[in-house]
């Protein structure tokens, strides 16, 4: 298992914090291989969304499994998008939620945009998030 975090924005980002959270989430989720988290701005995520999903709009997060190989995956987060919708005190939590969301996609757990699917996905995200937080607590003890 290998994780990396890349900041391709003008913003100051605590890469160490997110790398640790990503590593713990990948470990708890039993994902093998390399997972890279890349922070971008709104223009870049919009470009990627258009190129790979044919959606000409900004989004919060994109998840890519390279060559259909779950051992090679990229999580792309628009840090600018997060900053625009969340107050500063909630930015870390929102980024962590987006990481959890992407990890579920890497594990081939997907959702539609129906109300039922969104609620089910939130439950899965909360369950995984709680597992990661519990794991992190045991590591510090």
C-alpha cells in the first residue's frame, strides 16, 4: 500500500494531515496498491470532468481507477470548491468526507442520484468514516 498527496493549487494545504488520513482510510478499507490524492482548483477539475465524464461543470471530487486496476487510483479534489462552500473550520472534515466517498468508489461501491441511493451512500460513508476514526484512536494509544 502506498499513498501520496499532491497540491496543484495556490492554497496552503496540510498535506501531511491528508496523507495520514488517506493512508489510514486505505488501510482500513483493505485497498492494495497506490492511491494518490491530488488537490486542484475549480478550472482543473472542470477540465477533467469534461474530458473524462463529458460534463462541462465544476465538481467537488473525481475518482479515477487507472486502467480498471483498483490497485492504481487517483482521487482529485477541488480544494477551491471546498473552500467556497464550507467555512474554514469545516474544511478538513469536508475533505475527509470526500476522501471516504472516493474510497467507496475505488472499492466498487457506487451510487445513483436517487434519494434512496444517496441516503444509503451516506450511511456507508459514515460507517467507514467511523471505522477510520476508531482506527486512528487506537494508533495513538
